[in-house]
């Protein structure tokens, strides 16, 4: 398994190292990072020296950091998700109360129709009964109900579907942390992230998606959901800092298959990244945001997930005053090529 050197920038070429798992004498599984070096005598290679470093603890720490940020993200999104769920639930509740009242009126009317039918069958329809049926029919406003009840049912169904979509997206986004790689639909992962993060972007931007026909990709979808969220929220913040009150920017998310890779791009119409900080944006704890709006870990974790863990690339292009595009490229790994264990 090849691994890029962590000291390199996102767009640069990286030194290749290897990661292996071995069993220690006490039975523990230990993960080692191995850096080979050719030993030369003059111009002639005479041997190979390898330096192995135990990275078991580092990987655990990275996993814990990613999980902590995911929990932080879920907490930050919770109020927005509650609002997104509350809106359809409110009109579902209103429609159910309307249907309840409507049913009571129709039930009374049907009761009177039953009395009228019985009287007709006996040949003894009295004028008082006809007037009573007409009065109840007028009070129930049956013509209005026949028009509005189907609309209320349709709106209720739409509201239930909306809530189910949000809950399903949240479940997919909050995929349990694991080292396991598995086949995943990246378009669906992006769609879920956009859904759960709607409250983060809906006031400042319109989100447009252009999904290509992607193969299933072997990945850790929970980690990638976090990357998509970080980039989406960053785009929303960049637009919020650039637009005037009442205006909206645009976030465009595209996906496409390119030879042996999948390419996902996230473009915003924000203020762009100043040239003097472009080499720092992937550094841990580097942030230009005010306290409480960012920890500086989002892009650092995104790069670690994409470059180190998934052997892909994370690059960007930006123009000050016009916006930024982040490019994620991931190898299309076959399931049979995955290491065992």
C-alpha cells in the first residue's frame, strides 16, 4: 500500500512510502510506516535500508480526531436539522387536524344521508328530514372538502417524505467511524451531506448539483461525508463573507468518472483565497475565521482523508473576488484489490 509523504503540499508530488501490518510477539497487530532507502557504493547500489516507524497510535489518534470533528459537526448541524424537520412536521400536523375536523363533518353528513336512505326505502320522507339533511350538508361544506382533502393528503405525504429524507440523510452522514473500506455511491453520499447541511447554506447560497454516472468506489464513506461537509460549509462561509445582505451566491457540485479516477469538484462564488495564505490552508489549526466559526482542522482533516487514507488528491484553484474550486480525485479501486483484514 503506497502512501504520500505528509510534508508535501496538496498539489505537489509526494515521496512514496509503505504501510504494513505485522504481529508483535505479544500478539498485538502493529501498523508500521516503512521508508526504504537504497545504499550505494559510488554509483552502484549495494543494499537497501528500511526505517520502520510504529504508527498504530497515530492512526488511532487520527481516527479519534476525525470522530470528534464528526460529533462536533453533528452538534453544529443539530439545530438546523431540527428546524428543517420542524417545518414539514408543522404543516403535516395542521393537515392532520384539518382532516380530523373534516372527517367529523363528513361523518355527521353521512349519518343524515343514512337516515334519508332509510326513509326513502320506507316511502316516508318527511320535509323536516330533507331540511335537516340540507342544513348539515351546507354546514359541512362538502364541495370545499372534496377539493381540499386530496390537497391535504398530498401535502402530508410530501411532508412525511421530506422528514424521511432528512432522517435517512442524517443516518448516512453519521456513518459509524471504521477503518473498513467498502463500495459506496459517492453521488448519494454528496446528496446526503447537502441535505443535512441545508441550514448552513440555504440563507446565503443556492446549491446546484451535476452528478455524472459514477461507478461504486471503494472508500470509507463516513470519512468522505466529513470531507464533503467541511468543503460545503467552507464554501457557504466564503459566500456569506462576499455577498451583501439579501443576496445569494452559488455552490456548484459536480462529479464525473475520469479514466481510473472519480473527480468531485465543489465551486463557490465566494471571495476567493488570498495568494499569501494558499500554501497554509491545509496546515492544522490554520484558520482565518473568527473564534467559534472554525477550528482550522477542517481542511487538514480533509487532506488527510483524501490523500493519506484514500490515496487520492485534494487540490484547489481560486481567484480573489470570484470564488474557489476544490477538486477531489479518488482512485477507482476494485474490491478485489483491497488488502485483507
